[in-house]
C-alpha cells in the first residue's frame, strides 16, 4: 500500500477510535466524582485507563476518626460515542462496620461485618489511590466481595488498632491489587459478569 494511502487509512479508521478512548482524560469531559478520583490517582503519578478496575481508599471526611471504606470501580460512560455525556466512575464500596453497641465496642471487642453496595460519592470524602485490581484473579466484582467476606471470617472482632474500618480497607486493597507489570485478563470490565451494576447487595 502506498504510504500516503496508508496514512489516510490510518487517520480515517483509527484516529476516531483513539480520540474516543483518550478524551476521558480531559477534566471537561469528566463528572466531578471522576475528577476527584482522577486527581487522587495522578497524585500517585498514575493515569487511569478505561476497561480496568481501580481501588481507592475513601475517608468520609478529613477528621482522624472518619469512617473508611474501599471503593472499587471503573471509568464508565453509557455511550462512549455520545459527546454530550460525561465520563463517570462506576463503583462498589466495601467497608467494615460494628454491629454491637457496648460501651467498649469502639475500642475492642465489638462484633463486625462487611457491608457491600453501590458507591455514591460523599462531598467531604478524601481519597487515596490504592492501585489497579488484578483481573487475572478477580474476574467478577462478586469475587472481590468474597475476599471481603474472607477477611471478616478470619476476624470479626473489632480492634481499633488491628481490625478497624481502616485496616479492613487496607487489607482488602492489598489482597486484590494487581502486581506490577501484570498482563491484562481476557475480556474487559464492561462484561456483565464482571461488573453487573443491576445486582443489589446489602449494606
């Protein structure tokens, strides 16, 4: 193929795809929620991509006693070819809560359980990027919840130092994190099995 014909073919076929994929990086094409998470990832010198899952630690506010949860999700837009839509972050949240209310439960001994539901961003929330999820080991969002339940099965006794909402979020993030240089799993996180937002979970 003549080089100019090849160049024209490249521009007409591939360039629109490249633009469609890369425009989610621009702040003007992102929802406020995605902008906040994007900034948290950039603070760790990381640029997120579509078709991958990411984990963020969320503190509900900036206080030292703020409740902490793990947010796991993806960059998402209903119709990637609709320029009127903004790119958003579609996610679930996982967190540890105490289900007993004895006076000392806030320090040690309270019974705990994990909570799991669709994520909604809090205005005062503070985020820390915790990395990319290993899609080789976690091919569905339910498998991440299995990890969360396994942590509770190991220890469902609250301890402010060793088994709190903060330590739970950190442990879960570490357990699901992709190793550096991991190869992508077959398929993408747009697959219904992997990220089915129609499924409702308690919490």
